[in-house]
């Protein structure tokens, strides 16, 4: 028999199927890795719970008894597909008491800024405002879009009025109403703006329509709304903004700039009049901006000239304006500061602060400070730390002005005609408040 026939007749080989893996028993290792369902913290029959008033809802809150340790877990057990959550939310919001950190008092030193509010302590109860603010965040999100939000209007107004450092809860209140409810959204933003939340409110204006943006500027004096409008189409609004003393200075200066950008030749009457009025504004930055425009357009009588004053207050006001004016100038423009100082220049004292210095190198009795004295010739004089000085002019007592970082002390002497001139300037670095970080 041929070899190929013998091979062909070999019986075929069949592989036995691999045995299937045995499924793990319920008590096997995989079962041990399964996370058991969380233990219920509340023994409340939600199906039979009926709330007919805030009194009922507050009684239920006492049964829930959230603490700083378990409030999140307990909130998760509240059913969200019925009226109970919104009724609990309304009762909590109407109860108020959400100010966890009160407004920080002004301190005569650079204080540590409170950036974040600490979470409630584990032992906090429903009466603790720091826990209540966290519950309020949940409550605002639990409100229905319709009647619940209308019923919570007064509570949301009160939350919007909470001053900084609170911002998270205020922001949640500002977003409580849909964009279609323009009146209430603007009302809450105006309340928060008056409470000191300028930066927050200015980020919450994008969904306001043009009429409400105009209302934001004219009635609520919200400066961010002006940035969302154009001077070309809202000229009257921008002209009025120049002399609106309740509007932030940056917006008023911006309004001047936008209107000037639309002016090619001489100043029109409707623009020149508010500019002249603005040169007398209590805000030095606005006065300087208006003065500079008028000077550049040929009205040099509005330049920041030294007043013929024999007392310090008019000189301080004039220096405030000229400092802002000089900060806006380019290198090729003449300095008006030179007219404020004697021919021999001024004494410039600089006192620096070093918390790590432990040797009294200048003999002033304080090892952390170092004092230098320089006689600056008149034709070499420029304002030192001018941007910080402008900030400091917003907080003056007599001839001393303070920013967060420096203290500026102005010294005056009578000139040849008896009018005061700036003869000495001290620039002092300020140490932080005791205990500040």
C-alpha cells in the first residue's frame, strides 16, 4: 500500500473541549470585594411623609438632624422626585442664618485675605451658620423652576446681600432664576454689587439683554455692564457715565477713552462739558483722565497745575490728580510734578522692611527696617512707586496715605510766595498685621 494511502487512513484526532471555569461562589474572594450598600442614616418613611407648612418642614429637619460630619450622606437619602425636597429647601432658605464668616473689619495694616471658607466642624448642628450655608447650596439647587423660586425670592435677596468673603453661596443665588427672568436676575445682581461683590457680579452679566444692561449702568451703577455696550450705539449712556460718581473709576475712564476714540477733530460740546465737570471729580483718576484729554486737545487751563494753597488739603488733592496724570503720560510728555517742588528738589526717604533682618543697620531702633535719605534734584524727580501711590491716595489721613503695601508721608514747606510746595516724601514699606500669613 502506498505510503500516502497509509497516512490518509489515519483516524482524525479530536481535541477535548476545555473545561468551563466554575463561577465563583457567592462567598468567594470576588464577593468579598463588593462594596455593601451604605447603611441608612435616616429612619423616615418618605412615602407617608406630608409637609403642609414650613413648620412641618422644620420639624422634619430636626428629625434629619444633619451635622458637619454626616450632612452630605443624609441629604442623599432625601427623595428628589417629589415635593419633599423642595419643601425642605424652602423652609431652610426662609430660615436664613447663612453668614459663616462676617465681613472683615478694616485694619490699619495689610491683613490676610480670607480666600476660602472652611467646611463646617464635624460637631456642627442645624443651628450653625457654617453648616446652614452648605445646606443652602443644596436647597437652591432643589428648588423647582416655577412657584418655588418665586416663594424663595426674599430669601435669595437676603443671600445676595451677604458681604464678602462669602461668594459661593451668593453666586448660587444669582443663578437661581433662569435667563428668561431678567428683572429678578438683575435685582439680585444689584443687591450683591452693593454688598461688595463687584468682581463676582461683573462675571454674571452675560445673559442680560441690552435694556437690562443699560439699567445695570444707570440705576445699579454696575461698571461691568458698560463694558458690554458700545459707545458708538449708546453715546448718551457713555456721556452720562463720565460724571457718574457712583460708577467705578475704571469704567468712567474707559468711557472717556471710547468716546475720544470716536472723536477725530475738536471736542464736541456734548463731550467737552462732562469732561470739564469730571476734572473736579472727587476721584483723582477720573479727574486726571479728563484733564489729560482736555490738555491734549488744546485746553491747557485744565492741566494739573499746583494750587496757590497755604494749607495741606488742597495740595494733597492736587498731588493725587497729578500722580494719576503722570501715570498716564508717555516719556515725551512734560512733567507737571516739577511745578510742585522747590528748585533744589525734595528729600526722598525710603524705609524698607525685612522680617528676617535682625541687626539695626541704620540705628533707628528697629532691626527689621532700613532707612535711606536722598536729595533728588528737581529735574530728576519722578513719583516713586506711582501705581501704589495712586492706590494709597484713596486712603489718606492728613498728609499720610496708605496702600496695603506702603505708607506715603508728604512734607510741605512754604515757597517764596508763601504757597506750599512738596519738600519731603517718605515711602515706607508696611509690615503685615500681627498673625497674618
